[in-house]
C-alpha cells in the first residue's frame, strides 16, 4: 500500500513471478536505488469481498488464517513521485521488483470472539513499514 494523490491509500498487484519463498536467492538488476521494505504477509482463510459498508476490525481478524514476515524489494524502473507522475509509478507496480515471504510465523490469530471463517486460502495484502534505502 502507498498513499496516492490526496493521501488516498492505493495498492498495486504483486505479480506471481515476482513472489518468492523463504530462502530464495535473487539476482537483482544493477540499480543506483534499491529499497527494502519490511512487510507482514497475511494469508486469508476466506475472501473479503466488497461490502457496502467498511469491514469491522473483528471481521478482518476473523478472516486471517496466518501471518508471515516478508520483505519487498523496491526497484523503481522510471523513478518515484514527485520526479514522475504518480500514474506512471502506479503503472510500475509502485516500484515492486520482488517480494520474499518468510515461513508462517504467527499461526492462528483468531480469538474466541472473532467469529467463524471458512473458504479458500488466499494470499492477501500486506502492510508496509517505513522504507530504508540501500545503496
């Protein structure tokens, strides 16, 4: 997730060929500017389909099957805002070069009062921490 124009949260898809498992070795392109972002990767026990009203925290927690540590390698191919228009950065998948997902680490998060969940497992969105530049 990133903040788009006007402070609106926005996300870009993570393409399957850019997602790696724990212990992966990556050949990174030569770049003057590579960032590593620490992440939390959520695996959902059921889909969170669009609703007319926002989901409650309890409903979201009930849908989480597990949490993994992860990191994203950000390699903007054309620059970052404000050097380029935000739309170009979004078209560049917000600079995503790769995402490495670690082993499941927190397991079952649901509390007794969080309600039931069922359905197919899906990899879900992540929440990013502040960026660190690696040069």
